[in-house]
C-alpha cells in the first residue's frame, strides 16, 4: 500500500503580467512530491524560480503574480482551491516556512516571547503556565542557550545563528506536517550553517515533518536531503535521488553547478558557467540553457526538450543525455 505524500505538486505554473500585457512564466509546469518524513532539496541560481515555487505552495505570491495552472496537494487537499482565510488558518499549523534572513523575518519591535507566543496561542490554544512551559520548551528544542532568558530579549540582541533558531522555533510551534526552509543558511557562517543543518535533521527525525529545502548550494542539499530537484529559468531540468544526481548528473546545468564547486585537496580547475540566465521577458524556442551550454546542438536551439525518464527514479530535460544522445554521463 502506497503512502500518501505530505506534499504533492502537480503541473504548477506561476506567471506575472508584463507592462506589454503578456504574461511571463516564472514557474513552468513543476511537479514533485515529498513523503512523510522526507526531505527534498530545490536548487538553482538566483532567479531560477525556487522561492517563487515555495511562495506559490504556501499561498504568499505577490498581487501581480498568480498561479496559472496546477495542483498543490497538502495531505490530499488542494491548497489552490482554498480561500485566503482558509490558507491563513493552515499557515503555521499544517505548513510553515523559515525565511533566509532571520533578522528581517523577526520583528525588531517585539521580544522573542511575544513573537513565539503568538503561534502557540493561535494554533495550540495555550495559555498561562502551559504557555510559559511551551515557550521554554520550544527554544530548548532548537538548542538555544539560556532559553528562559532569551524570551525577554529582542532580535538584535541575538547572533545570526540564534535568530535562525528562533525563527525555526516559531515555524515549528504549530507542529506543522510540512516545513519549507528557503535558503535558511545563506546568511550564516560555515560553522553555524553546519550546526543549523544538523539541527534541522534532528528536528525532522523527532517530529516527522516533510521538508522542502530551498538552496543555491548543492552541498547543503547533499547533506540534508534524500532527493534533489534542479531548476533553471523556471523549469525543472533534473530530479532524482541525491547520490545518483551527484555521481551521474543528467543535465549539463547540473554538471556545471557541480563543476563550479571546489573540492578540498583536489587540483581540478573550477568550471565557470558562462553568460547569464535568460530574461523572463524572452520567448525562447529551444532549451533555455542552450545559450550557456557547451554541449548544445542545433536541435537544442530550435526545439524545447521534454522532461523524460533516466532510469526508474530519475528525470532530466536534455536531448544530449537521452538514450542515443551525444553527452556522456
């Protein structure tokens, strides 16, 4: 008997209206699922559509941006059919989000106590002594030192790593089944980043939430997720188990991302990805990566490749790595 995914995204397409009146696709026909306790990494350059995908899932798109098509199923319920009021009740309780900059995510005008107490009251109905105990427990769960004393401090009085732990405590206060972490380590130093990722894994093991981890760093995903989905210019270009994608990338963009990462003790030259991603206003006839791809051929520039299987549990969007293709994997 198959287990129902916590999150099941099907054909998600998000667009924005341009001054010309034409709508440009920011996210184009994305589909993936995350099982209970599973972790999926969503990677790509800035502007690839990672954050837009996350905001569409949780229902926080900007007014000029809208979902054109698709389904976003949270434990079988289509979030795209929910009203704003219904989504507001779900956010923080059944699904939650950790933003990349904890300093701006937290309100500088209020203490940690005030900001953490809000979801505990709203989603778990806690008051009085039960609330006080839950406040301390929530901070201790994320290993924040001197938790009781931190409750009366303001965000600017905490270090970057401490603030990110507080935002995680707030996000998990309602005991959600889905946690979206949008580049949560981008503002942290390497050591603090590692400790935070270890904390995420510990919290997930303890509570069983499904994790969507948005990152631009493939190694963050490798250490935290079982599966990875690579996005480029709003499209999914490759997905599969993390170990398989790292050992045998099936799209030139994935290969280029891996080639741009230095290895300690290795004397291999780092590969740069020449050029820039296409502008969203451009209408591209072929593969969106073709202009930057050293393997591109005429068919890549004239016809858009489909997302096709690469074995039992992988997909890629590339003519060159299909059976009989010209790119060695």
